[in-house]
C-alpha cells in the first residue's frame, strides 16, 4: 500500500486527524460518513453506542457510507439488466457485456494505470463514498462538511479529488481521537435519538466483504443471465483480465474488484490483528437484519 504525504519538500506526513479537529473547532456542521466495515472494527460495540461516541467529538450526525453502496447497487443492477437485454452499448457502438465495479477507488486507479484498455468497462457511476456524499449534501444541506471514517487509504485520494468529500480519516485516527477524549464507545449509554441519518442502509452494508457488492446488487433486480465474479487482491487482477475480451462474451460479466485481499475489512488503516473470518461474520450478522433494498 502506498504512503500518502503532503506535496512538500519536507514530505511531512499529512495530519488528517488535525484537519478533522479543526473543522469541529470552527463550528462547522460536520456529518460523518461511516464505512460499513465499522461493525468488524468495533465488533463489541452497538451501532448506537458508536454513534453516541462519535457525536461526543463534536460531530453533528453520523450516516452509513453503505447508503451510497445501495445507490450504486441499484444503478449497477439496472445497467446489467440493460446489457442482458442488449440495450447497453460502448462508445464504439458495440454492446457492452463486460462490467468492472467502480466501488474500490484503488482498484479503479490501478486498472486505469496498468490496464488502460479495460478503463471503458469500469462503471460510469461514482464510488459508494462519492454517491453517499452527494446524497447527504442534497438531503441535509450543501453547507454540511463530510468526514469519511474507515480502513481505506485510497479514500484520502478521493477526498482530495472530489469537492463533495471534505476529509477522510482512518479507524486508527478515530480510536486515537477517542483515547484523547477518554471516550470508550463500548461503554456508552446512548439516548433514544442516537441513530444513523437519515436512515439505515440496506444490503449495501455487505460491501466490505468479498462478494458483498454482488450480493447487494442481486437484491435489487436479480442477476439472472448475468455472470459475476468477486476478485480481491491487486496481484490477482492480471490473471483475471488476461485476454479477456468483451466481444467474445456470450452473456454479461460483472467483475467486483477489491484491492485488499479479503475485502475492505482487511484495509490497511483498520485493525490488522483480528481474524478476517470473524470480521467477515460480523459484517454478515449485522447485514442480515437490514432490509434487502433501500425503500426511498
């Protein structure tokens, strides 16, 4: 994984946590976009306890990035069904049958740089984070400031690239912030109003695990007649893409690419000591009680 630094001769390590604290101190209306892998990171903490703890830092509200994942799932389902019916074409006029997920920003950048011939097959929609931030600013007001919190280092690049995303910090940053404030999320006694805004996500909460996006997309329209494949780990991309030709596919093929082996739950800025299997199970257990799709 790359190391992000400020573009200066001194190459200072960027202080995103300091920037987050500054937003709070300036009195900005801050909303946290919380990565769906939060349940595997804080497995002994109820969602409302974590929300309460985060709001004690001065945050106005907390929302699930997985809402953006559900928005992407709905869009993707429609695109795949259009392809199955022969209604999805590329710029060259040929029918598009190969689809590559845009959900993982690191995977997208990797493909664009090292496999540019496949760039045309990357979904023409924003990532779950970008979709979520656009949703929040539309529904909660354009004046809000949004801080993403999760295990993904590539989200920092996204925050630098899109004005809708104000800042991205890591789970490690969040835990350090809690420690500084003597906040222990697992011991919080939240009030009745501690919930995600404006509502909970649906099966988009499965995105952090390998195959989670495919399962979520399938809840929206079904994937009959569409082949799917989940691939995690950058080193595996080359073998999957080798001699893969859109024109030779008889049916639509959707590739869910995740740069981290095992999915986002194995992100470099999260807890690396816990079992990936247990993290996976915690995400599935959380998502099983959520609705299949957003009802908005």
